[in-house]
C-alpha cells in the first residue's frame, strides 16, 4: 500500500547503546559504570519512541538489566563521563550525550536542551508586563459577546480579555466550545487597537490550517468590512510558516531570523511535539503575542512530548488579573476567585483558559455524552448506554474476531457508498468532478488504533481498495505511481518543493485530458493536481490512524478497535476518535477492549512544568 521502498531498518537503539558504552570506555570510565550504559541507552531510546522526554532514575533502576538502586545508578552515570549534571544547567559547551537534572530525571541531551529553551521562552512571555487595555474596549467586547441565557462566566469573553493583556494565552476546549469564535473576537479587538497588526494563522497539518481559516472567515462575516479585510488571507502549516529547508530539522526562521508577525495563532496545538514547539517559540519575535488553541484531553503529539497538555493543565488567575477581567467583561470577580483549580504551574498563571460549554453538541447528546464518559474513564457505563441504542448519533457494533465481522464491513462499505456514487457520476468539467469527489469523500472516515493485523490500517485499506476497484470495474494492475481512479492518498513526508506536507490528503482523479492526477485542496476552495509519480512517500487513506485524523472533522466516523487491549488504545485516543465526528460515530470492536481503553490514561514523562517553575 505505501509508496516507499523496502529497506533494512538499522536498530538505532542498539547502535546508540554500543556507541555510549564505547565512548565511556574510551574516557576511562570504571567498568561498573560502563556495564549499565547499554541498558540505560536502550531504555531512553524506547522511552523516546513512546513519547517520553526523560526517565526518572527510580524507574530506570527497576530495569532488570540495570539492577541497582537509584543512588547507585546516579553515581555510575556521573562516573561514566558521558553524563553531565544540570545544576540547574549543564556547563557551557559540554558535549555529554546524557543530562541528569537535580530531580534525578535523565535526558538525552537534545531533549534537555529543547525543554530548557521552550520553558525559558514560555515563561518570558508569560511574565511580560501586562498590556494596558483601553477601558473603551469593554464596549467592543459587549458587542461581540451578547448576554447569555445560561448562568456562570462567559469564558469565551474572558479568554479574549485575558489575551488582550498578555503575550501568551493558552486556550483549551473540546469540539464546538468556541475556540475559533474566541479568536475571531480577539483579532477584531486587536485590529481595532492596531489596524496595521501583522497576524499569522498556523496549525500542525494542512487540513487543520484550512479548517481554521474557513471557520475564522465564517465567524468574521458579522465583523465590520474594514476589520474583515485586515484578517489573514491564508493559514499555514507550521512547517511552511517556519520555512522548511533541505536540511532535516532546520528552518528558515529561527531566533536569528524571526518571523515578521505581531500575533501568531496556532490551532490544534495538542499536536505540537517538544521539538516543534521549541522551534516555534525560537522563531517568534520577543514582543509578539502567541495564542495556542487546542484540547487538553486529546491525543498528544506523535513525537516526544505532551506540550499542550502540560501548559493547559491548570487555570490560575492572580488577584490583579481577576480585577482586570472583571472590569473588562463585567464578570463578577467572585466567580473567578472561586475557581477550584490547584496551582500546578504557577509560571503560567494568568495565561490559561478552559472553554467547557460545547455549542456543537449538547452534553446529553450522543457524541457529547460518549466523549464525556470516555474522559471520565466510565467505559462500562458508556458501553451499556451505547448498547441500549438510545441515541442514533452514537452506535456500537459488537465485533469480537481478529478480523472484522460482517456488520463492521457493511458499515465501512456503506460509509463510502456516496464517494463511489460521486466517482461514477458524469460531470461537465474537471473542477465540478473534483469538488463533488472531495465533498463525498470527506463526509465519512474509518479510523483505527493500530497499523497491523486484521483490524489494522493496512488490512482495512486493502479491503476498501478491493471493494472500490471491483465496484468501478478497474483493471487489476495499478497505474504509474500506484494510481487508480478514486484512490485517496495521504502524504507521509514533507516536500517543500512540491508544497506538500505530512498529513495532506489527495484524491486520484482524471484531469481534462483523462490522465490520472492526484488533486489536493487549496485555501479558498480551489484544487491543484500533481502527477502520481512526483508524490513524496504516501499511502492509501480510506482508513486513517486516529493520530493522523487530528485536526480533521467528518460528518460520520467509524472507529474500529483492535482485537485485544494494546498500549496505544488509551482514553485520549478514544476521545479523539469519537470527537472527529460531527453527526454520527460508530464504534466497532470487543467490549473488553473498549472498557480497557477507557481506563488507560496516556502518561508522558517530562520535566517541562518543573523547568518552567524553576526559571529565575
């Protein structure tokens, strides 16, 4: 299925283990110190592949291959010559590959440096003197946010008021809680204050960036024309905004060549890994505002780190900020002073807002209720309710086998029936055909937790390919670049020259000359086509992993669970998969797997919160 060459995979963990031991031996480290290094290296490499940024010595010491107390391990690491103690920072220009911090967290040097840079940059913005907001802006806020029928603070209005005062604002909310509405109102206020403001919109994926721009334009329809004209005309992927270069991990914009922006809005920030977050902060001018939008309950990034979840873990307001918010919004100060949130990250006090009221679906609607139950870890109760069939927007298919049962296969094929009809339909021109195909394809998606096995990504994509190719009476052989009519593809590697990025999805369709090309949506509703042979590494995309679906929304979703509990099937994955659906979600799998997933939380080891609190 994937358009990539088969190549031997060198075991990086083993290579690193041997290298670290040889390095220590060359430095003349004691034999006892050298002996533990391979196991330490393997553990750190394994942890990084699972999203952890560091490992506590107490956890490392439990490894059977290490077999010593945390204190003994600490001594051996420092004797090895390849570990440096950060107290609180490593010595300047030291080249040690491992860093041990004062709380006995062990890091790969790269991760420690990234975490320290990110913490310093975030705290610098959070501690910046509060901006003076003219009292007249109270009138603007009152116009943008009408009086509500419901009781309690209007957190959208409060989020705007908070962001007007600071250089860093973290806004967390589930689907439909009004994050885009909040940003539209914020930009309207900022542009009223400074009409020449340079604003950039970005997201980790092209799909998320396009959705943010589309939603912002819809929310801005009621703005005065003079403000509407000043809003950004496009939204970028973060890689495109930073400026991808041919050198891996290098960007055109950085601290020495910062972005020319006054305000940067990043949507779907839960997808930010440690490295990308650090590079975004590096490239942002010191006096620019940063607005991070996301959902703290969603899946964390694929790579190491859970940056957004850590930043948004607590909402804490100082007495001064509560007073200012009350003056700007008319919210009673007592309603904010009584917030029952513990101070777990004082470094980001006055920078975090939670939006909790969903306007897309009610808390008692099928999708809303299911998402809430999953978040609360109430898998058994959620399953009983699903099986009761009370709400057609949330369905359950009992499917216990290692391969998919007939009911699940039928649901998959029925979901893509409108797409098949669009491929068969005659159209007068190519633009109409492409638009109709995308509209039909994007209404439904199959989501999975795992790649392999009879219920994994590869098997499901292969099945759906066979079904559609047979229905369209296509020849057995594929065209150049594995192209065939209707094949959906997902790009798996960035290609700056082509302007394609990891996660972009296109469709194989005929152009005006009846040549199969791959069409990709563009901002503003247009499409561009690329020859299949020119595509970077890609795969078929009838089914997506839940990770790859982040930043997307579909009318209907079929979430296929694996045959047995697996580590990746967590509460956050289930919540993310369910909330990709706007109208209906169907879950298919064994009941015990769903219940186990609801009870398993994602825990990523990191020192970011502690690093921020320790900033001088």
